């Protein structure tokens, strides 16, 4: 099969690789319907994370082609969606809704999901079958559910988004934009998207943003305060993971409000005294996408949401390197790779 391998910063290659097979009796093998590049794949592309001939990709949706002897919940031929963390979905942490920290957790697609096939561990707990074979136009949205939608949704839930609330979203990548969509679905009254890119602002508005703030850092905080009677937002979604974005999120939140942070943290250090006096709730981390997958799949299946709109560039798998470049240079919000 063909699959994407990263050798170092800026060095992505599509190579002929061994097709994965069942290793553990709890595994499943899927044939990807399509795959995609994640904003978090840009960290190693930019040299912020180490790679060494690393198979890439952790977002996946596709058809089960083989199952191990112990797999009971999915069958060969099922169309399935899973998360970037495999989870048994039965341990105490999973049952509490934190499948991304499952006590038996492991990477969701250890063979790499930017490929024609992937091995999925703990298939019974990890994979959720769709009600039937999806129409082709639903595949981008189902793929989005695997990570960026589930992550944006968790951020909104962690930020306690709900009716009557004002929500601010820091970050206009796919996760931030789908945080806007989630906030709308969860009943937020006002949704402020922080973005300085016209195409992303337009998609944010389409997903439900009522206001756009172009300023960032302390200027962005000042604008959020101006829009909220000087108080700050009730709920703030942080979807970047830098020192600036995290402080922007905390300072944009009113006392007693909630920050849901899902940007993968890189060298963030929180000043203790400022945090102490902020009176703000912080909740986040790697999103337990599995918690939300059944509901998200149903919303997509019923065509109530269309998160696949975050894919604004589609390329064949063979052109994955161009996809990485396009996202790195912000020419694309999110790149879908076709595997046919
Ligand atoms: Zn578990």
C-alpha cells in the first residue's frame, strides 16, 4: 500500500509500505475512504516535534477489511469512524468519558492513517459503525468527526458552552472553526471568532459566528472585553496551543467562566498568581473524541451539520507533501487526501 512517512522537518514522502495486518486479537484493519492532514502534523513539519521515518496520520474513516478473533462490535464491511486514541471504552476512565486517557490507551492508527489501510487497536472500544454505507458526499464530514470536529466539540463542552452564553474562540484552524460549529449546536447566544483571514472568517460565520475579532494577544483581549460589557466571555475555546493563545484565552474569560483548551500545548507556562486571581476554570487536553462520536455521526448522517466544509483543498495521497506545504503556508485550512 502507499502511505505517508515524515523523515524530518519539511520532508514528507509517499512510499510503498507493508499493508498492515492483524497483530492483536482486538485489532481491526480498515481501508481508508479518504484521509487528511491535521494541524498538529505541522508541529513536526516545522521542527517543533521530533520525527524519524514516522508514518503520519491519525484521522480516519473507512471500511473494515479484517478483524481479530476477539472483535465483537464491528464486522468486515462496516463503515467505521474512530479517534486518534484507541480506547477500550470499558475502563473506569473511559466510562467517565475520558477515552483519550484510557488506562489501556494507545495511538489510534499506529501504522499511520495517511495511507490506504490502517491497523486500529482495541477495535471494539475505538470504532463506531455508521448506520450504513455513507453517500460519498458525507465522507469528508465523517472524516472530520475522527478528530477536528470531535476536538472542537470537546473544547466547547469543556468551556461549558450553553444557551445564553457568550463564547470566544481563539484559533481559526479547523478545530477552532468546528468549535464555532459546536458552540452554535450547543445553543450559544453569541459566538466571537478570532481570525484575521477573510476565508476563515466567512466559514466561521457560516458555522454560526456572530462577531469577528481580528486583533490578537492583548489587543484581542481588549476587543473581547469591549464586546462583553468589560467582563469577558463566559466560555473561551483555545485551539492553538501557544503561550500567546493560552494567555489570550484566559484573559478573555470572565471571572467564573470556563476555558476549554485543546490546542496541543507547546512550551506554555502559566503564571500562577495571574491564574489564581483570574477565577477562571481551565479544562482541556487531548479530546475524548470517542465520547462524542455516536452523536456526531448521527448529526452528520441526518445532514444537520456539515463539518466537512473545513476541507478546502483536496489532493491525491501522492501529493501529500504539497498538502503539508499548503497548510503550513495557510493556503489551506485543512487538506483532504483521496486514496483511490
Ligand atoms: Zn479505557
